[in-house]
């Protein structure tokens, strides 16, 4: 299996100034830019010298939106798709680049999840989450100056999505031991080492996530690389992601992806600690608290009943992906107990 991972990764102030040079280096002669109107205002001065063949505004995150852009481009000889924006823009850009068989350059303007560099596009179709495999970006340009000015809540979400790798890789290891699933130590190391690094920083009393955006971005980009190496989201998505998907399916609460998986990480770390003596849920909870991410159901607009329903529903999601949910099959009472112990509900 050939693994494609980003070759050009820039994480620094004013990194966006490197975009023109990167396109030249790739020999691109026919690049298009996908963005949204707000981002365009912010970056237009910085990219005005780049001779894009077209600029498209992504209005909705949907497969249809991507197809429409591809049709508009008429399958012309576009050789590079530059996505500049948040998750919505990047997801659509990934699909467009893949359909056109063009290079994809990811220019994130937020640090809200690990989709920045992953070969997976996530959409909500008719309210249900759908994932599509795409080609990974050849380049990632993360301009910390731009990302610093995105809403804090999005940065906190990115923190949640990064530390969720901690329980995700435990689920993979559990499956290796109990079901014989194939396992990739390199992908696990790449996904979990930045997550632990970030976690250890975040429990320091005077830690400010806003001052350490680079570590967060590096971790999120590495998560994408781990996904590319594994050939699936396995190293970055376990039971805590099933729980988040369950909330989305059921339409409960108002959390972002990263906030939901962060809460899920507390819950499943609790089960790992309790069942296998492998984990420290308090450390996870304290780190989330310290960065300002939600650690209680009510902060996400969730009732105790909703969160219990989502945890039970999570058992039905993607059953083939073996996690601690399948291994110990917690009862409603077990979940209730976990929520109380972890102070997620009163
Ligand atoms: Zn995620």
C-alpha cells in the first residue's frame, strides 16, 4: 500500500505568504481557490499576486456543493485546489481536488479538528454524518497569525479532537488484543504522542492554549498523517467519536465536534481506568477545564437523559469498529455511574 502524506507543512506566522512559492514549486499552472466570503476579506491582500484560474465560494458543506464546483470547472485541466477556510471549505476542497485528480493544498483558518490534513471529508447529509475518503493534502499552510484570531471556542474544540486520540488508540490496541485486528504502531505513535504532549502542557496551572497554537496545529496535522498511514480514521476515532456521532444522529445539544469528543474522552478514559486500570480520567477532565473547553453536560446544552440515550445509541454506530463499548458493553446503570463519578452530570 502506498501511503501519501503531506510533503510541505508550514506552521508559523504569515505562513500564507508561502502559498505562491509552493504552487510554483509544484509546477502548478492552473490552480483554483476555494474559500468563503469572510475568509476572502481576511486573506485577499495576502494572495492577490497569485494568478488563480478561479475563485469559488463554498456556501454549504455538502457533496452536492463539491459536485457543482467540479461541474463548473468542466473537468478542465485544473492542477491544484487551494482550500482556504474552516472545516466546511476544506472538506469541500478535498472532494473537489480528488474528483479533479488535482493536488490539494490545505490552508486552515481555524484549528477546530483534525480534518486539516486528513484524507477524509465529513459532511452532514440530511442531518446524518457521512465520511468520504479523499486524497490527503500535498501541502498544509497553517498561518498562526490568522488562526489565532478565530473564535476561541473553535481552538478549544481542536484541543478536544486532539486529546481524543488518547482513547482512540486504546480502542485500537484493545481490538488488536481481543479481535486480532491489524494494528500499526507508527500510526499509533504519530496520533498519540502529540496528544500526550498537549495534555501534559495543558494541566500546568498557567497554561494558555492561545499561546500554544503551534503545538495544537502540529498535533492536529499529525493526526491527519496518522489517519493516512492507517488507511482509516482508526488512530483518531474510537468510542468517544461514536458518542459524538450519536449526539449528531439524535440531534442533541449544541456542541461542536471537538467539544463532544472531548466529553466522550473523559467518559471512556473513565471506563479504561475502571476496567483495565489504564488511564486517568481526571487528567483529561482537568486539561479540558484548564483550556476552557466544556466538561459538563449542561455546558453543551445536554440533559442527563439525552447524554445517556446517546451513550446507549453509540453502541449501534459502526459496530465493526471494535472499541471499549463492544468489549465491556456497559449498561445504562454503568453509564449513569460514569457520568456521576466524572461530574459530567450532578
Ligand atoms: Zn474527530
